[in-house]
C-alpha cells in the first residue's frame, strides 16, 4: 500500500513539474512574440508616419471635379484646379466631415489604415487594413477586424502583447483615442469598457459604437472591448 502511495506521489510530482515547465515555456514563447511584435511596430511606425505625411487626401466631394492626373485636368480649369471649401466644423455634424473613401498606405506589401494613438497610455501603433480577416497578421500589429472607418462601426483587434493592446485593459471612460488615416484625424472619447466571454461573440457587435478596440484578457477566456464615440474629424 505504501509503495502505491509513493508511486502516486512520484507520478503527481512528475505531472506537476511537466505542467510547470509547459507553462514556463508558453510564457517565454509569448514574451518572445511580444518582443518581436514590438520591434516590428516600432520599425514600421516611422516609415508609416513619413508616408502618411506625403500622401495627399482629396477633399470630400472632389471626385466630381477633374483632377490634375485625369483627362482634362489642369487644362480644363485653366491650370488652376478649384478646391472644395473646408466645412465649418462648428456648423456641420461631425459625421458629415468623414471623407468618402480611405485608401490606406502600403509598406513592404502590407496595407495600413493609419496610426492609432492613446495619449493617456502613451500608446502609438500602426493599424493594418484587412479586406479579409487573417489572424496571423495580428502577430505584427493591430488589425481591422470588422466594420469600417467610413461607416463608423470599425472594430480594431490586437493581441494582448505589452507592445500592442495590453494597455487598453486599464482604459476608463472619458479617455481619448486618436486615429489618423489618409490625412484626416479622427478623435474619439471612450464611453464604455465591456468584458465578455470568448463565446459571447455577438456581444462584440452589440450597441451602436463608432469604434471598438478589442483584445484578450491574459490567462482567462475573457475579452475586453473598449467602446468609443467620434467627437471630432479634422483634416491634417
């Protein structure tokens, strides 16, 4: 009987050690992925910001006017292409200031929507623009998951890397999120922070939110969704 107890105790010890080693290995691998992701976003951020500065965004409604690169461009306007007047933000609904399209910026074969900033958390990250969801791209940077910037139902998802969206777990209503894309600056205010189980996918789309930031909660099956309302749009 004692021998059986010794064997069970030894087996339990081996299993515990194996589980501990596995947990440590997973944690180490995750930290290495986090470091690689942080290096990638840091490297691409400078190039993206420079490219965004050089990218000209047409004024809303300019599609109806000939452009310099199209047939009848400069000549049709006598060399001077008229520009649509800048809307008065004080008298126009903020949603009316949203442009008609977003082109994105492509660097090294990856197209980016733009740059997201969370000033209170000192977070500045590129956002990959996906036409079809590809979870592998989250290994590099936050990605558009669903919705659109133009229809103001955009969901941006990222891993809970320290270098990516781990900081949003500490966000509070009233904080600011800034998204810069195609020469426009979109300013949002956090209005709610929702927690949900990973099986409650429908909760991600519940409610009418202009922007949602979404990530996993470490070592749980829970998810965190930071809900934001658009409060300002301005041309950069």
